[in-house]
């Protein structure tokens, strides 16, 4: 496997962002949710290098009280970008209560997956509200490793207008973060969805190192882990594809 050159790839992604905006939003701003983790930190820094800090807007979106909100603000201050804070806690609580009430009329309860995935979808609604009011384009901050096994919320963090990290594994994103000179603790922060109290790797059942190696080389030492990765990949491919639609063909 060829050696990953973080500097070269970083420069390529920066140019890709410039080219994308030239074609799809000349003069527009990049708008992204800043969680304080490696992905949003790296995307923010890449956009700053590509567009200039005046064209990057970071949005923090705590769900009530967010214990690591200071990490988000540290990244924002480090880059010197414009920012705003929209607390989604009341909105999520009100919406969940209304859904719960109506599900009860159907003899059903709010599922665990609903509880986990509602906040990311509210956050994406928030990002588009800010973006459409600020001449913006929304950055998707998912990486290839997450996308490979569907570890994202459809129409939540999996949405966006452009995805700088969509072709890069977790290990590669970390390398680019270091190349960008970002605070090392943010770049190497244990990834977590911030919703269920577990790390990504706890939820997945394998490490990102194992997943990244499998993606790039096809090698996995544990047959059970390989089968688990393959199963998640196949089951979640639909998230990466356009919405299927009926093709009408006129018959004369």
C-alpha cells in the first residue's frame, strides 16, 4: 500500500474545495457544525485555508448542556472564524414529546434509534437555516470510515452540500489534522456521537484502525470482525446512494 502523504493530500483537498465553490457557490460561505472533534475541526481548517477565515462560519449546537462545548469554542478561536451558538435542547424536547404523544395513539413507543437520531436531524435543519440566511453552503463532515459502515444519521450529519473528508479514512483525517497544525487533543479526541454515552468504537464493535486497514488493504485478521464490517457496509450502502425513483418511459 502506498504511503499516505498528508501534506500533498491536504493541498489536494484545499484545491478541491476551492474548485467546488467556484462552480457551486462562487463567493458563498462555508457553514458547518463544530463539535470539537477531529472531523469538524479538520473540515473547518481546510475551508479556512481554501476560502479564507471570513468565509467560514462555525455553528455550535448543544443539546441542552454540552460538557465539551469548550472544545468547540477552542477550535473556533484557534481558526478565528465567525460563529454562532444555537441550543437545540428545547426544540428536541418539544418535538420528541409531540412524537411520543402521537405514537401512543398508534399503540407504539419512541424507539431508541429515534431518540438517538432526532438531534442530528435537528442540527442539520439548524445548519441549513443559518446557511440559507448567510449565503452559505453546508459542509458534510463525515469521513470514509464512518460512511463505509453507515455510522451516520441519514439527513442528519450525513447530509450537506460538499464532503471534504468523504474519501479519507479516520487515520488519514488525523494525519491531515496534524499537518494543519490543529490542537493535538482535538485531532486525537476519542470519537463519540455525544448522544448515547459510548464511543464510536464501542458502538461499532471494532476499532477504526481495524476498519481503516480493511478499507485500504482488504485485510482483516479476525474473521468475525470482517463479517461484521461487511454486513454493516452492505446494509448501509443505501445511505450513500441517490434516492431511488421510478423511471417513466413514454410508450408511443
